[in-house]
């Protein structure tokens, strides 16, 4: 859910759409809210029978991990479990240097309570655009029981374009990460979160084309569809690649 102050209306909408099996609380950060406020949001979501999981997208586990030492949190996650649903925290570690002792301790404690963890990272120029750094980050995540989920290509956001890495370099980095990880650690997908859907970047072929696949798309027929566009040096986004 994005900015949604009327949670009753949101829950009513979800209840009327049985194809919706999970909810993501994100964007800001849900753990900026008090645990009591999160509990009130759950009041609306937990009675919905077809919801299977409640996800929390958060950076706080990286930069303020002691938020997860709140003694009220175990009861919150227990409510989710007792309602027959899975609690999932999608953490946001971009660099192994963000994985503190406090973060690891709290993650392990929450996992012992049945909370599942995923991690998503953003590929950032001069921060983590190095296969050694990201392989070490993902290996550490696996060690803690946090499954690397997405490696996002940086979006062309105004004022932050200097963080973008070219698609050619991103593909090289993804290959380099996989060369450094064991089989069970290779769980991430290199993704562009485009307005048309989540696009998995597969490879740059010898034919000079970037090969991609829709990992998520509102159009069911597009899911899993492999397509390609001609590569242009310096391209950082789908819209930089010419169609045809």
C-alpha cells in the first residue's frame, strides 16, 4: 500500500479481489510508525481470508536495527502467524558494511519467531558497483537466513542519475556475483522496476542485443516473455534502448 490513510477502504478493496494473496507495506518505511499503529493496520488486513502473507519493506533494519528490539513486536508478528499468514520483512542492504552486529542479532531473533526475510539491493555507482562487494553482501545475507531477492538497476531519477550504472556494466556485475556464489546462494534477479512491470535483465548477447524477461507485468500474457532490444553504449534504462 502506498499513501493510504483510509485503511478500511483499502482492506475492503483487497477483500473484494481474491486474486490478491499478499500485501506489501512500504514506501516510506512502515517501521517509522509505532508498533501500535502497525497493529491497527493489521486489524484491517488479518481478517481477509485469501491474504497469505504480509510483507514489510524496510531500510530500518540496516540503519536503525534496534527498532526491532521493541518488546511489542513479537506479539505483532505472532498475530500474523496466528491468523494463518506469513510475516515477511524485505530488508534493504546495499553493501555488506550496512550489516551490523545489531542487525544480524535482531534478524536471527525475528527468524526464530517465524518471520521470513528477503533482501533487495540497488546497484549504485561508486557505492557497490563491484561484484566482490555484492557477492560478499549476498553471501552474508544467506548466512543470516536472508534470501537475496532483487538487485535493482538504478532508476533514472532526477537528481540521482549519477548513481546509475550502465546496463553493460550491470550485466557484467551480475555475472561476476554469480561466479563468486555457491549454487544455493544464487537467488537474486537483476531487475529494472519499469513502469510497464518488473523486467529481469538476462544478458547482452553476441548479437549486440540486450535480452530481458518480464518478471512481473499487469498483462498475464507478458509474464515470462523474453524480448530484446538493440544495445546502445551507455544505456542505463529500457527507454535508452531503441525498439525493433
